[in-house]
């Protein structure tokens, strides 16, 4: 059971946006209002507290493991073609497509290294949650966007703060918690000026599901 009985029992870290997945200002505004409210309601609040690894590394590890997991759909011919594409890439190429292709043909030895680092980072998250009960952040980079099935997923774009950005940037929002076995609960935090709902993601430590759910319950009540 969650030991927290009220918002005053919670220590809250806030991530408003991140360079790995820029958040639309309409969603940031809603999270900012929530943060102002929580600043007066919780035990402790920080907008800078983070686990002891970079968000870029979190995204890189997640994409490597995620796209390795989906690599089995390749035919032998696909695998050979993707191996040739990877061999021809610039080692400094850090694009999503290239990271995806590398993961599709990743040797098992390299997969083991990524998986080992995932577990090291999982333990760094656990250390982070010695000082904080939850981290709240956007559930997605924007409110709902127009449905789009044209082309491949890595080719599709959405509008964030007036710019076209890859839809795949939003994978960061799922991987930052899910890659490291952390539970998160999404609760509504209001409507954008266009009338679309936006959610706040409430992340907590591994096996701490009830604390995340309790925080969502208290937000609804308050």
C-alpha cells in the first residue's frame, strides 16, 4: 500500500520539457499551472532533480532495446539489406532511422551491453527515488494530433511549437519510465486552448505502483 495519505506527504520532481522530446507550450502551460499548485501543496518540489544519467543516454538505450525487440519481423533478405545499410552509415550519424537500423542488426554481445546499462540505470532511478516519491512530466509532446498513416513512422511529422518534428521523438516519453521497469500513471490535467485534453505522467520507483495511483487520486480530489 502507498504510505502517502495526502499531497503533503509527497516529494515531487517535475520535468517540464526536454531536448529529446520538446513539449508544446500549450501542454507546458498546463503542467506549469499544476506545478504552481503543487508548490503550495506538497512536502517538497524541484524542477531540476533528475536521475544520475542523461536523457540522451536514456533515449539511446531505449531505442536500441526497443528496436532489437521488434527486429524479429525482418526476413533474411531484410536483415541482409539492413546490415548493408548500417555498414554504409557514418559512425557519427545519430538520427532515429540509423539508430533503428543498427538495433535491427545488433549483435547479441552489443545487446547484452545495452541491457546491462539499462539495469545500471534502473538502479540509479532507485537511488533517485530515495529522495523523491514521484516525477511528473508530460505523457506526450503535444495534445492529440491529426491521424496520419502516410509513409513510414519515422517519416511522419507533428507540429510542436510551430515546428515540424518527428513523431518518433515522442518515444522518449514512454521509454524514460518503461525502459527501466518503472510504473507510471497518466492523469488528466486540463484542456488546451483548442479544447483537447492533456495528461500528466506520474512516474515512481519500481514496484511503487500504488504511490503513483495514489498521487493521481489526490490530484483528482484536489
